């Protein structure tokens, strides 16, 4: 069942993908549009194709057939780096996207690579540390942080690039009630800043709190859009 | 069902690899490669490795040039501006290196289809302590995981908005050094999980382990080892004449 809304930023049309050509596709005839003014929750049982769909959106996997557009451009013409600038992606295991020796360096990482570190960037890092409650761990080694802190750091590191759209993969996994509330608070603030988002989650309550639309997937297809 | 004793396979792999290290003549290397192919066919190894070996050919020419430029001696076969680019010594060494890698990978492929339990049992019956045998097995199983971790880290860094192909080489190298951190963290995490799981299953709870499985050499195992020794010793002998 196709789900439509105005001015799609992510536009998937008749997307088909599988991990093995001799087996049935994991995602089949998937139509999904998401615009910048909405927060979409993607729900569904294990093996329904949610994570595969996210990897297709992020360009990590290439579809067998069908079209994926990001901001009006075919994703097949974009490199992973270009997609990363258009969509901020927070992994289910945030430690997989932390690369440096300290929280401060992590937030500066992309600018350091581009040779663009200056006072303006330092100021942005300082603001980001405050926004994501990471001031007290600014010199800590990211891999020694708690799960909630790692997740906030991954989110901060992604948001510092100011992408117009955010994809969160199972953001509440492994978080206790307090950490979950802290995450809710951050997401609520991000939503107020006018960016769009797609949240893959099993947590219906969390999805209801944070999203404007919920879709359900089963066997690689969108079976319900609310 | 493949019923070769895993110790026979280990022995032949060791023998082939050692011969590949000892040899230094391209014609003999070609014979050795032929023997390695025969061994893969006899022991029903992973023939698919042949297809993957084509990637090694891509480094053949650069290796020959490097060896020719940085190793003195030999007859120049191709010179540019008076500088020898390809020499007979470079051809010999570069080609030899590629042959060696090909033979070792091809030979190891016969162990890939062997169930790990049988390999461990083979090592134990060769009087290697169980812990060491198990560690060897784990290390082999970890290799594909490491490759996966590396690929994931490479993807993750790009999804942070880093356009690697646009970065100058110096900065790209800087990125590569940072990839090791999440890989190391992932591997240490997995190792910790495995260690906990093993403790939970009472690994090393008793000083001596017993096993239901007992491997026995058959007549054809002895025959295969004998033929391998004769052929490869002959080949190595020809190389030293």
C-alpha cells in the first residue's frame, strides 16, 4: 500500500531488494514518501524489512529494481558521503559510528577532515555539548561512555552537520526510563527545529509520542500507514 | 561425505605452504600451482577460491616493477629513460611472490569446508593443547567478522558526511587510522561475549577434557601424505639443484 504526502524528501518507488537472488526479495514493491515536515515511525515485527529499508535509503544497499530519491536526486547518483550530508543516520549500536579519542574530537571529526576547524566550529561544538548534556564528558573516550551518553554523542555528532532529515534505528533499545526520557527531550527539541525524521522502533508508545505518522511493515511491504 | 582425516589435510597444507616458501623458480612455481589445484580437487576444497584469486593478478605488475626498481641485478627487459623498469630478477621475485600467495591460499581452501570440530580434534590428537586448538579455530572464524567490521566502519564514517573520494591522500589516511577504533571496540566486545559464553558453559572447569570423537588415519590418508611428501620433496630438491 503506497503512502503519500506532500513534497517528499525521501521518495521510494517500487523498490525491490533481497540478499540472495535465488530467494524471494526481503523488500518488494516498496512505495514510501517522507517529507521534511514530518516525523515517521516505521514499525513491524523482526524480519519485516525495516532495517533493510533504512539501509536502502542510506545507500548502504542498492535496490534490485525501483527508484530511491533523496531531495529530488536519485540515490544511485549520490555517494555515501553525499547521502550522509543529506540524512543524519544514528545506528542502533552508536559505538559503531564513534571514531575518535574524545567526545570533543568526535564532534569536530568531520571538520577536522575537511580542514575547517576554527573558532566558529569550536563554538558550535560547545553549544552541541550543552544541548546534548555532554559537557561533563567532553574529554572522555567515547567508547567508555554509558549507552545513553554514547547515543546522545552519536546524535550530536550527526546533528552538528545540520542535515535536514534524520534516521534513527531503534533509538530506545537498551535505555532505561530516565535515559529514554532524556532522549525524548532531545528529539522533542530537534522536532521543534523543523527537521524531518524517520524512526525505526518497536516501541509503540515512543513512536506515538514523537512521530506524526506511523507505518507498519510486514514481509518487506508497507502494510499500513496511519 | 568427505572422510579425509583433517590431520592429513593439515599436513598437506603445511607441506604445500612450506614448499611455496622454499622454491625460487617460476617454472617450478607453475608446477607447484598445478599440484595445489590437484590437491584442492582431491580433498574437495573450495574451488570458488580460484575465482577470488584473480584479484591477486592485479598486484602482479606493480610487484614486478617494485622488485625490478628496488632490487639490483638481472637483465633489463624494459627500460624507461635509461632506468630499468622490468628486469629478469624483478620478474622472478614479483612473480614468485604472487605464486607463493596463490599456492598458500589455494592450499588453505581445503580446510574451509572441514567442520571446525574435526579440525580442533585433529589438532588435539597432534598433542596441541585444547585451549590453543580452540583459539586457532576462533581466530579463523574471526577473520570474516573482522572484514565485516572494517566494511561497517568504512560505511559509517562516510555516512557521517565524509566524502572520502574528495579528500586529499593525507586526510584519507587520517580517516583510515580512525577506522581501527570502532573495529577494535567491536572485536573486543565480541571476544568478551564469547569468553563469557564459554565460561557459562564451564569451559576449563575440569583440567582434562575427554572427547567422544576419535579420528583414525585410513590407508588412503597414509597414501596421500606419502605421495605429497615424495612429490613436494622432489620439487623442492629440483629447486635447490
